[in-house]
C-alpha cells in the first residue's frame, strides 16, 4: 500500500465502496470494459485478466504447471489466485458460481 504524506478526505473503506458502486453501475460488458480501460493501466488490466482467466482451470483442479502451459500465466500468480479462491472473502467463488448459473462459464478441456 502506498504511503501518503497528507491524510485523505475519506477512509480507504469509503473509497473502496465508492469504487465498487461505480463498477456496479456499469450495465453491459462494453461499459465495464471501457471503465476498466479508463481506470487501469494496460499492465494492471492484463494482471486482473490473467488472475480471472485461471479460475476455471483451478475449479476443475487442473495442475498449476498445465494451467501455466495453457495460459502463460505465472505459477506464482496461479498459486495466489488458488489461495484466494479458497479464502475467506469468497469473491472469486461467488462470481464463478453466478457466471456458471448464467451459462457464461468457459469450458476447460481436461485432456
């Protein structure tokens, strides 16, 4: 977390909630894509995309090395996602369940 010399006007929690509200206000994939491209650098967006891209493989219990071979995402990142996927926050798992219910989940070959 970066250090600031001046105290911000709002708390980190309020700022995060404000960001979450903005994200939730997007109505289409195209709107969210535009928002994310404005909000993040290309490298940050790539990192977010990489993290989410490995979730289907992890849920199918594909080996980390195989996930890396298929996606080119680092084994370190895959391990980090795996820890959070089973973690107490539950965000990855919740989003995955909701997309699966909507039929918007990518197939993962188990070959």
